[in-house]
C-alpha cells in the first residue's frame, strides 16, 4: 500500500500533523479512536469520508514511525 495516496502533511492543516487526504482527520485521531475501542466500521459510519484503506494507511504510517522512536525495552 502506498500511504501517500491516503496521508498528507500540510503546514496549513492541523498544524502540520499527518491527515487523511481531503479531510481534517489526523492519523492521531484515527489511532485514538481505535485505541479507545472503536471498530473500523464504527469509524467509517461516524466519518463517511474515512475508508477502510485510509484506516489501514494510518496504521501503516504509525508503524513506520515506530522504527524511528528508539525506545528502550
């Protein structure tokens, strides 16, 4: 999956946070909803502009950043 088809970063939108293209919904918003127990289906029902693929792209974006955190185990 090419996450650039779904995620954009613009200094003029949400203070430069990564967002789903064409929306003001940030990757962090989606991750928080998932972490708080919302299903993909519930997110898509509440926010019709969000697709299954855009949710996957948010997860892939977060996973790609995890490698760069350097957290001690």
